[in-house]
């Protein structure tokens, strides 16, 4: 898992909103909820929700997919994207561990904890 690649992908506001929408199931074609594709979204769903051009949405989804954050599946004529929940869980754990490490210097005279 590449923490920097995932952070970079999530560092873009539009991509972060796409991930939030997948997590919260707020993009979809029925009553604002994702139902038709279980917990996935199509490019058309994201285009409708964001108002962005299809090519722009496809680029954002590609970055998220390359980082491993979303998984692409073909469902008949639709391409549907799902959150990679395991990767996101592992990412959060790794980030927590990385940020919780003690500083290199533990001398209280020069470094405050």
C-alpha cells in the first residue's frame, strides 16, 4: 500500500467528495440513495451529482482506482465503481500508526512531545 499515493488521490476535493458519496451512499438514481448497483456508482451517477463533464469524472475515478481506493466492475452495459473498504481500513490503520510514532528526539530540554 502506498500511503502517499492514497493521500494524493484523497487530497483533491472532488475525489474526496466522490469517496464520501460512496461511503454515505448519497449518489444514485433513486431518491438520492444508491440502490440499483447495491453500494456502487456509475460514471453517469457521478456526472449527475457533480455537474462535471464525463471526461473529468472519468479522470477522477481513474486516479481513485489507480490508488486502489475504488474497484471497477462491469455490470452488463454499465461500469460500476465500489469502495475498496479493506484498503481504506488498512490505510487508516497505517496512517494512524505512522502519525503516532514517537519523535526521533525524546530529550525534553529541546523537543516538546
